[in-house]
């Protein structure tokens, strides 16, 4: 996700602290991946161990941490998650998680790091989950999304990996580590990218649902029309927030502009349940037809005649209907869909904590003054 | 709601039909209320009788209809609902409901009318529901919203009311009646006004909830912070849709501009449940404190000492706390709040039918083509 | 709520502790109110001040506490909430809240009390909230529930109130105070009473919705039928849980039986949202007709003729329709309804904390063993 | 589903009509599968074609219908869905769908049939959907549910299949076809079986969620505890409805008892959203850990050391954690889970139509009388 690096690079001075001047490393890294058109993945979160304790307070020694340094760089050992598309990335960026704050302890310093290295570095190993694709189902048309677009989440193991000094962005510096989200405003830039992704997903779900409902004429039913209207409104909501965030942008560091944060936060918190609802609407539209759908590969089998005859719908020939319903299954029912729903819920952090933190950043005095002023006026009217 | 009249006036030619040239009456009416700064209410819907039948097919003769005509004008007899603030309006506008279509029958012509007359016309009677205000509770501060802002919905009875010809906008013309929503695009303009109202409400609920949560320090609880974040996001959603609808407006008739419809429709359908949720969030924040709240008038009673002592909260003196919690009750629990919640659900028509109709206006071919193109491409990749 | 006293009395030995033998006072009190058929209210919760702190840690001295003792009894000063129907009760019972635990501090002892005294005791003052009834609306038929059934929640002020020793149930005994919920199982008995109340409410809402939908024939619409089915299912859910809790009861102390707790807990946590949904369903059924409804008192006014004509519906004369819709407003829209919805949410304690506490009482080992056993079996099948 | 056959057999006389005495065939079939311990699948629904039209009004000739008869039996041609586990069943039962009613036309007679034949009958072909199992993921422990329990829904093609007369249960008899649900009360018996299945599922989800939450200590978080309480309540709700339906059973035909219908209907309509919510709760508990989970087969790979170290959690060794999280994925995220969620929504018919039909069976007069009686009493009190 190069927008993250771009945002860090625009605010590279945020990585300078006291004598340590690591900002130039960030800047150089950004220029390199930009100029060489390199792709990058990232690993921002420590493994789940005991989720009631901070990463520097765990009993089990699992999370990636700094264990030594030498002339060439520092040595990282342990694991990080959750690197997406890591197997096809050139570089891996290892930075602080959006919402986590280290304590002030000596141990915390070992976790106060940030860097980027090639994925192909000695000692770095990727451990992927099983694919959501059903590889042997007969045809890629059976799971058209999973077979093309599965993201392949990886645990990243750093087995005594040496990070060169010129790739160090944060080194044993808890202040920079804890402050980097705020000082660089990176999350506003990534939120803008996320919202753009959400818009594409919202349009896809709306279009898929519309076609699916047309195929068997269920778009003539009131409750199906209500569902389609929800999907239309979802698109407009996401789109309007992007337009407004862009229209009301502010000048940012390094010649960038910073979109207004609040409309993008609205998308961040409101889109995931809408996406899950979109899956539900597609399930309601497709109903039992989503089960009664053979492998596309059966068109090449002895049962071709049956397949061609019995899987037609009111408005579609059998081949068109089967591929459409397979797409609907993969978008709204399959492992690929389940992973998408889970991803939307969590990719920007635990929404329970993230939305609480967001509410805390608001200036409550503004609200208190508005209501107080209203009540004062009404009270004075009563007295007269 | 003068924006409705303004929209009709901008498209006044939509009221001309064959020999009948009533558009000029619409234009003249708009100029009059604008120039004289008159207020208007409206009555767009026929009374509920048998809701499974169109208004021209009811057995009981209740709905307002044309019963005769003469040199001076035509005569209306029967009832219409639901005129809001009618008792303080100068004029009443009686026009087609947003979503209702008359049939092609002779009887339907008697219902195919549109006009505006002074509220003070002979034979016109208003029948209001009981107020949501609790008038004798002791102080207006007890129900601060209801005592100031109750809308007073009225049934309007036309007892052989004569409408002058120069006030006729539609007369026995089913085509104009059924087409006026489409030809004038009035609903886009009113939707813009509604969204503006919604923004004010959303901000008020956010601010009230914020202050309420602060008063007893419950804003330090995670689930309360989650609720506050929802209210912040609601404001940004409504605001962004308004900004985008305005930014992407098109030139309209008569020198007007027409905001883009879709973002405003998103507000129309998505805000009402958010408003109900806002009431729920305020209930969750206030909890039992919303019950344990005396009349503000008790500050003038023998119990003043008790009231001042026992109704303090962590951050508020007793008087401030009581008036704040009374406001919260009136915004989120009282008859006033209940009527607001009901109003938001229904004021723009039955959302079940309205959202279904909205979905039907979308061009499904666009969606079908996008998905078909995607599947065609993937299918061809499989074959190679 | 005499069932609470009955439950305490059945386990009266739980109030004996060391030298202090107060159980006999509980038993005597129960016998008195039973034999004399006295009514009792209760006040279990301390006022909201700073809700992030325990009642013994507040800065402001508001909560009722023990301030002295003498030969006759001990003296309570401060406030408690939320006594329902206190103004018409004979006795007030002041006991620990269901979910609150005192700390082990010296100050906590001043809060570790339980007793019952006549409401008419010197120094005891009740401060009620304003009524939900709209007293001057013209007729009690306008707000038929509020005018008859409003519960009148009270803050209770103890102004140096002396509690006689024979009425002391808990006295400066943190162990008994903290343990009484567990040792007496009082909450199972009260949950059974609550569920019975919920059943009556569920039936009422089902019947009201059914009649309302019939009045204008909207019960012929699919989405209204879906709503009615929800209300039918709600009744059956509550009823089934009561039947099962009773069928699977266990012998309790003092000759009582104790219903099985879990089905009653299901009602406790699942009914409140169902009740709010019932209000919503009634709003959806009634729609604008809930606004367009005059005062019943208008049948005695000059407008009688209009009222009789224009408020008929398909299946009801005007008088029947108006009173039915007024009942629907009071059940699902008015201040009375809002207070009911709030009451259902909170009367058994904050559901967020209460349901969390409930989950913690479950034996997780049972679950862990079941899943482990399943996985062990499957794993061993793989190896063979 | 032998309970369906058992219910039909208990009411076998419902299949006798005029001269046609097919009830004895039903009885004989039931005895055969019972005595020989045969398994049966069923196919009750016609394929989706144009879902706005009844099956006898479709333009495309796809649905199974009677096309001829001879001495040996009658001939069926066309398709039916959705036979579950058909490939391992002995017999297939083809009967009317629960909620569909044939018209009175001549064409309808061709669809008015009911029968059972061996799955291995000449001309009968099964067309299954692709499996939800990911067969080549490395280990069955990766998708432990899909690899063992996938139901394998099939379209059933009848290619000129001859049904022997002794296997005919309904033959060209629209009255019997349309009435059989009512006359046999089959759906009450199957609802009882469904509820039993739901109880098993509810317990499994509760136990799985409990263990999962324990593994990383997130069961110490309030919102996770709330989720676990929901799952506990779901079990109790289903259980209580079963207990009550059984306790309040009535004598049925043929020596059977018929459970009370209403509690089972409550389960039928309320459990499916609870099941989807259970999947969501498991997703919330597992979070990113559900992604960061390798194949179980990797314990046999070079990465064994990494796997054993980095996938531990607070309370589980790596092997235990991985298999637990793979089970959670398969229960709440995977294609298997998606199919389960879809199945629960639709297996007993479209819930929108089914719940509407259910509401229509209720006697509205009971409700109307109760409310009328209440209002009459209150009205008479007002007058005095």
C-alpha cells in the first residue's frame, strides 16, 4: 500500500527525533519504490497471544522485537501479522499499528521500531493461510473471485533478520513510535484509499444484485426492490463522502493535500456493516438458486444436455445463469466472501476500539456550549 | 414548505395541458407568497380508509374530491391530511402525493386536482391531534422541545369549499396529476430541504448526547464512545451527501439549479433509522437518570433544597443537570420524540413503497452490462 | 415487589452473619406485609453522580449512607433511586442493587445496609418525575395508558431517617451485602415475575397490532403480515421460557421452588429489544394515521359531525377508530411508551454489564471439553 | 427426512380422494423404509425460472411434470430441486412444497403429483453443486466441517422416469396436493425435527465461541462477554420452545402425538437470524486470528518449528490453537458456513412468504375482542 509510504515520506521529519535523524530513510525508501515501481506489503500488528495485555507485557516471546544491533544494522526476531499479498510483493513495510501505544518501559523500546526490507531477505519467512479458492472444482468460473483475487494473508516470521541502518525508520524510540500516526496523519491518506476501494465494492455489489434479481424476475417483488435501493444508497453514501473529503481538503506537508478526515471516517465505520448487508441482500435475491448451481465444468461433461436445459432462468440461458450465480456465490456466500466480510470488519483495526478512539478525539466543548447556549436562552425566556 | 411551490413555479409549464393553461396560476401564487412573505402548509395525502384500495376506489366517501364547478371556481368536499403547522400558516397547498398514481377512470378525475387557498377560507376546518406538550407539568423547561416546537398535525376538512379559478393548478386532469412529480422534479428540491433539516437534527442529537455523556462521566465507557462515534458519523454522512448533491447540480428550469438526486435519496432513506438510533443512544447514555428527574418547577417549591442537592452529577450543578436531562427526555423518550421518530419514518411517504419505486427508476442495463462484460472477459481467459 | 421479599424471607439465614442475626427481621417483615396485605416499593440503586466510580468513592456526598446509630436504630442520610409507585406504597424496601459490589474499605461499610420502613416515615421524602400523562388533553381516552398506568418513578430522600433495629436486614456488613444476590437467589424469583409481566405485554402488543392492522386492511400487505408474525413469535418465546423454567424447577429454601434460571435469563435479555421492535411494528402499521387522530374529547365539541365522518376507517366507525389509534399512540409513540421502552431496557440493571456478568457465571470448561473432544476425535481419524 | 414420511403415513387417509385410494401406498412406503432402515432424500421445489409465476404458468418447460401414464405407472419428465444428501440416499421423496398452491387449471394437474422412488431409478440423474470442501488444502483438519459434513445439494432430473403405481401418493389431484400440508400437519412434525437440529447447532456455536474467546483471553472483554451471553440465550430459547411444544402436545392420527405448533414456529422464524448472528460473534471473537492461521498440514512441513512457535496463544499450544481456529473459520467464515447460513434462511421456504402465511392463520377475532373489551371498559369508566 504505497499511499502509506507516500504519507510517511511527505512528513518524513516526524521520524527525526533528537540526534536520531531517520526521516531521510523514509524519504529515500519512498523515492525508490516510486521510481522503480516496486510493490510493497506491510505487517503492522503483533500476533494474537493474550489480547488483554500490551505487546511488551506478553509472557510468551512471540512478537517481533529488536534483539541486537551491529555496524550494519539491527536484528529483529519474532513474528508479525498480517501481510496481505506478501508473496508477490517486492518490499515489506513494518510499522506501528494504527491504534496501539507502547508503554514507557525499557522492554517497550525493543518493540519501538519501524523499517522496510525486501521480502526476499534472508531469514524472513511467510506463512500463508489456506487459499479461499477451491482449486479442483473443475473451472475457475466456479469460484471466479477466489481463483483470481484471493489476498493470501501471511504471518511473517523474522528469524534473526538483519535490518540495514539505512532502512531504519524508527529505532528504539517510543515517542516517535507512539506519535507517528498523529504527526504524519497517515491514516487520513489511507482512509481515502480505503474509501475508494469501498466505492468499487459497493458498485460491484449493486450491479451484481441488480442482474441477479433480473435473471429470475424477482426484481418485481417489493422486498427485493427495497434491497436494491439499499445497495444504490450505499454507493451514493460512499461516493458523497469521498467527494466531500476531497472538496474540503487542506494543504498538507511536502506538497500534498490532506482530505478532510471526518467523511472518510464515516465510510470507515459505516461501510463494513453495509457490505455485510450487501452479501445478505444477494443471498435473499438468489435464495435456493445459489445452491442449485452446478460446476461450470459440467458443460464439458456427459450431463451437458441436462445442464443446458435445466439451469435456464426467465431471462438467461443456462450458461449465463450458471456463471452469474457462481459469481453471486463467490461474492456473497463462499469462503472468499466470508474472508471479505471479515476483512472489511477488521482491516482498519478493531472497530470497537477504533471508533471509541475516534469519538475521544472530538472537542466535546463545542457540543457542550451549543446545548448550554440553547438551554440558557430558553431558561431566560421562561423567566420573562 | 415554500421550496415545493418554488419548484412548481420554476416548472410552471408542466401545469399547462391542452387548452387548460393553469401554469400561470402556479407562477402567480409563488410570486405572491414570496413577495408578501406568506407562510404555507400543505395537505398531500388522502385519509387512511382502506389502504389496499386507491383513493378513487374507496367505498366510504371521505377523501376530498371535486363535486361541482361554477363561474367563480370549483367546489371541494371531503378531507385531506396531514397539514403540519396549519394553524399558523397563511395558505394551504393541496397537491398530489409524491407516490400515488390515479387510475384512468371517470371517478379519478374528481381526485385529479391541485390548488392553494388561504387557510382562513370559508368551510375549511382544521382538526388537530392532541399536543405532545404536557402543558401543566409546571415549567416549559420540563418539555422544552414539545412546549416550543410541536408541529400540530391537522386533518383538513373541506366543507363545500370553493376554490377560485385563479387558484386552480390542476383541474380534473389525470395526466398532469400523475406526471407532476416527474415533470417538475419537485421531489429533488424538497429532498434537498429535508436533508438540510436532517443535518440540523443530526448535529443536535450528537451535541446533546455528547453533553449528556459528559455529565456523569459515562463518556469514559467504551460502548458509550461507540455510540458517540455513530452520531458523529451520522452528521458527516448527511453533510457529505448535501455537499455532493450541490456540487454536482444541473441547470434546471426557470433559472434554478437542480441538485443531484441520488445523494439526497441516500439521506432520505438512510437518515430515519439513524435518527431512531440516535434516540436509542441517548436513552443508553441517560439510562435511569432520565427517569430520576423532577420537574424544573420544583426549584420553586419547598423541596428546593433537596432538588439542589440530590440531582447534581459529577460535572453539573443540579439546575444544569435537570434541564439537560429534561431536554434529553424530550428529544429521545417523550411523546415529542415519538412523534419525531414517526415523522421521520413517514413524512416523505411510506419508505417501503418509496424505496421500491426509487429502485425501479434505475437503469438495470448499466448494471447488467458491467457484470456481463466482467464475466465475458473471465470466460474468455479460461478458454485460452 | 413482594416476590423479592418472599425470596429473601425464604433464605432469611443468609442475613445472619457472625454475631449479627438479622435474618429474623427479614422473616418478620415478610410475614407482616403478607398477612396485612401491604404493598411495597423498593429503592435499590444510588443516584447517578460519577458513573465511573463506585458509590463509596464518589466525591459528592449524595448517596444514602449510614451516618450514626443509637439505641433505637441507625440513621440514614442521602438519596436512593428509583422507587416506582412509591406514592401509593405502604413500605419501602432498601436493599443492595443486583450487580453492584462494595469494596473492602471502611467507607464501604456505611453503604452496606438493607432495611424496610414505612413510606410515611419522618424525614423520608419522595421526588417524582413529571407524569407521562397529558392531563389536560380533554379525555383520558386520549392517553388511555398514561392516564391509568403511569408508574411515577421517584427519587427517595432520606433526611436523617432513623431505621429501627428490628427493621435492619443488613447493617455495616459488606460480606452479606455483596453476597445476598448469590446466597438467596432472589434474582431467579424476580426474573420469573418479570417474565410473567413480559408475557402480558407481548400479548397486548400482538393483539393491539392485529386490531390496528385490521382497521385499515393493511393486514393484507406482506410486510405487515411479517410484522404480525414477529409479534406472535415473541409471545410464544416468552411463554415457552416460562413454561420450561417452571417445569424444570428445583426445590428451594423454606419450602419454595426455584425455577430454572437460564430460560428466564433468555427472556430478560431478549425481550427488551423485542418490545422496542413491537413499538416499531405498531408505528409501521399505524403510519400517518397515528398523527391524524384528534382528541376523543372532540366528540363533545362543535366538530362532532366532522369527527364522526372523517375518522372512519374501512372496518371501524369513527369513535372506535379514534380510541384504537389513541391506544396505539400511547402504547408505541407517546411519553408513556418511551418510558416503557426505557424501563424495559434498564429495570433489571444495565444490560451491558448484566449480560456480561451472566456470561461469566457459565462454566467454560464444559464448552472447552466438548469442542476439544470433537477435535481430538477428528484428529485421530486423520492419523489412521 | 423420515419424519416427513412418518407424518404422512400417520395421516395416510389424507391421500385418499374419491375413487383414488393412494393412502395405502404412503403407509406401505413408510413401513418399508422403517423396517429396512432405508435413508431418504426429498425434492419438494420446482427450479427457479420466472419467480413471479406459478409453476404451471411458466413459459419454459423445465419443472418436473406428468407427461403420460401406462399400465405400470406414470411418467415424470423435468427437474426438481433441492435434494440434499441425495447421492447417499436409498429413496427420493417427491412431494408438494410447503407453501405452494396449484391453480385450478388443467395444466396444473400435471404438477399435482407426489411419489417416492429409489434414487437408483433409470432416467433419474443428480446434478450436484461444487462441494464447499477445499479438497486439496492439505488436511481435513483445515476445513473440518466441510470435509465431513457437506450436504451436497442436488438438482434432480427426471428423464422420462416411470413411477410405479404402487409408489404414487398423489396423482393429478390438485385438491389433495394443495391440502396435504393442512390435512396431515406434516409441517409441525418436521418443525419439531428442525428445532432439534437448531438446538444442536446453537449449543455447538456457544461452545465454540466460548473456547475461542478463552484461547486468547478476550473473554475478559465486556463486548465479547455480551456476545457469549447472546449465544447462551439462543440455546435456552430453542430448548424452551422444544420443551413447551412437547409438554403441550395433542393426540394426533395413527397413534402419534402432535407437538404444539406455535413454539416451534417461533424457533423456525427466530433461529435463522440468531444463527447468522452466532457466525458474526465468532468472527468478532476470532478477528484477525482467523486469517492468520496456516494449514494444519504444515505441521508436517519444513516450517514445523515456526508453526509450533508462532501460532501459540495465551492458553493454547500451537497445534490446539490452529485446529480450533480452523474449526471457527469453517463454522463462521468459510463456504461451508455461508451455505449453512443460506440453508437456515431458506430450507423451510422463503421466510418472507412463510411468516406472512403463518400470521394469516391466526384468529384475529381473539385479538380484536381483547382490545375492544379493554377499550369498552375504559370508555365506560370515563362516562361515570
